[in-house]
C-alpha cells in the first residue's frame, strides 16, 4: 500500500530547509518547528550548484571540503532521527525540488536560514516565489551572524568602508546579539503530543515514499583523506564542532592573541571556522563559551581578540549583503567571462620590490585560460610549486588538508594578486574549492580586501614573504614540514 498524504500531513505540516545551519542546538528554524507542536522535526538539505557546480572548468567543491560537508549532513541526519524525525538529502536546485516535496507531504510552511551573499540570497528569492505559487509560506530566520541585520543596518546605514568604523558603530556584541539559544532536543522531549513515537511513524512514512528518496552517498567525490600533518583531525558535524569548542575554550583561548599567527599545531588558533561556516556551531555559542571562560579565569586580551575575530566574520557577511554580485565580479557571469582583471592598489608603506621573479607566460594573465590543467604561474601557485618556499608550504597545506592559517591566506592572496599579477578571482575560486571553512562572504570579501577593491582603507595589502617567513617561521620548521 502506498503512502497517503493524509497519513503524513496528520503528523506534520512544517519542515526546515537546512542551508548553513547544520545543527540541532541554537537553531531558530528548528525552534520554530518545535513551537508549532509538530510531531517530529523534519528537514531537507540540497546539494545544489553551489556545491556540485564548476566555474572555468574547476569544481567548486573538491574532495576534502566535500567530505567535511557530507560528514556534517550525516551528523545532522542522525541527530534528527534520534529525535524521531528525519532529514531528506537530495541533489538539485531547491526551487525545483522543494515545492514538489511540500505538495506531496502536505507542507504549508517552510523554515530556513537567511544568508547574505548574492547567490544564496538569489536562491532564497527563487524558492520564495516557487513556494508562494503553491500557497506555501517561507520563513527565514537569522542565525549565521552574531549581530542581527536590523541592528547592523540601523547602526551603520552608510556603505562599509572599514572594519574599525563598523565595529565602533555597531557596538559590543552583547548589545545587539541574539540571546541564548534553545536546545531543540529538549523541546521535542517536553512536548505533550508524543513527539518521539509519532515522529518515528512519520519518519517511516517518509522512507516508504518512493518519490522522495534520500541520498546515501555524497554526490560529490569524497575520496580523500586528511594528510597526517594536518593541524587538526577535522571531522564534520555538530558533535565534533561542539567538542572542539569545548576543548579550545577550556584553556587555549587564554593565549589566542599571542599565538594566533602560528603555523603548526592544533591550538595556536581556534580552528572553529569549518564548523562555524557550515553552521555546525553558532557564533552565539562561541561568544557564550568565551564568556564562560572569562567568568572562570578572568578576561584578557586573548579572549577579547577572539570575539573581535567573530566581528570580522560578521563584517564580511554584511559586506557581502551590501556588494551583492559585485562581491564576485565576473564569477557569476555566463560562460566564465569575467570582465577585466582587477589587481588592486599596493600600499606605499611597505618595502618595494617583488617577492620573486615572474616570467611572462602566454596564459598567466588570461582569466579564461584552461583551468583543468592548472597551467602556468597560476598552476604553480595552486600546487605549491612557485619560487617562494614559504608560499609553497602554505599552498601544500591547503591542498592536502583543506586548511590554511589566516596568516598564510593573506600571504598567498597577496602573492597571487600583487606579485604575480593574476586575476584574484582564480585564487578565490581555488580557495572555495579547497577550504573546509569556505563561505562566500569571508572568502571573496577577504580577497577583495587584499586586492584593495572593498572596505580596505589602505587601498590593498601587500606582504613581503621573506619578512613574513622570518617573523612567523623563524627556524623554517613549517617550510620543512611541508617541503613535499
């Protein structure tokens, strides 16, 4: 006997479209679902073109990043199943698939997360229109930033020109940030409508529906393992993210400012960004964990500086909202035809001269060259085969682990833009494909910042790689570690 819509709709009428909020705790979309007294927490996640697509022949999500994403999705699915619910994982565009799911399951309201970058905003608008056409409401909840957008836009209505002005105008995070979140698991267990038992029934009905089968393996290749030299054994998912948050804020956070420019080891910096940027943990959870450390051990410059890093993260999210498609320039244009090659303005208050000699090659400055072969100077930059050993070490770490220190990212971007004269968007795309902690606002915003195209009052940032190596890899240990 087939699944009848009445059987399912009697237990549920709302679901969550998960985006980069892959967690159960402190998730306002799930909280809203629990408040509706629904029988079980049900959600959907889509592998859309932002994950499965490519640009200029380069995949947007390479195996290590895809592996971390798949682990995070699976962790969320297991947690929802533990609450008697289910997560449906499918490949395709949400504006095409979500209306069909809603119609067959009798869904009348969809809760989701509001995101700020151009592609994500456009996707939400397409979904909004598609659901409206069938009488389904889409409710967007904010939980990706520390500050709510209303607070930021009211406090800083002018275009974002610098981080210091942004920080000064919006104020201390507690003044505008969200209050403590809710552990959704408790809500379902406290419901009086037999959520656990009813949820199991609903989940079984979902599984029996031949129309809506959930992916059992990643649609993107994940056949890659972290190099044993990785600074941390990164495992995707909320459980792993909260464990890392607990470990770091139990002690290492107390020396963050002194060690944050380190290159080797797990605790020179928080390493929370991969979980933050998929929403396995929330920025509000990080803030609370730091405040708890301060209550136990006292405030210091390091705890304050980690909060400042969260504010930098917010800054780039709201910069993405402000710039829209300009954040990517040519990246979103059809057939990969970016217009021009922004190179940025190199500040005058640094030592002049290039970090290494650059030979002229036919394709070095052509943004339309054949990327699959990763040829020429850009290919050497990607694979860590350029002329500078410090740069190479950082690029090899990225490709083999999906991670690179903040110091390394600035150096690598500076070298590509200002020394090699290569279109910054190619570098940003390589970072997108490889970084476990990729998010469009932080990635493309930082690249534009280094290039001097957005919100950098210095007009761009150039780094002398020889000096950087002397300062941060004095004994050459990092370069030796990643020599091959």
